[in-house]
C-alpha cells in the first residue's frame, strides 16, 4: 500500500443524548476524541418508526386501500 492513503483508525468515545457513552473505533477526529450525538438512534423516529400518520389527500389512501386492502390486512 502507498503510505498515508488510509485515514488513521483509532478509539473514540461516543456520548448519546441520554448521557450514556461507549468506546468504538473510528476515523473521526484524533485518538480519544469525544463525539456527542445530537440525534439518538434509540429514541429518534427515523430509527424507531415513530408515530407516522398517513394523510388522505384527495382520497388517494382510501382508493388504494379499497383496491389493494385485501393484500395488506392480516
């Protein structure tokens, strides 16, 4: 390998929004750096699914459910 083509891979500390932390290896920052997360994957709707509601605009959802509802119901 060519020298200096790969970034330095070292240990950092990741601090979650609830205050818990863990050590992992990363190319982020310098060795023993701290990465403070703004979005916590344990509580953010993007990872947990959240309480998402479908808006029925112009009857599109109801038309879809009428046509394909038998496939989605259990």
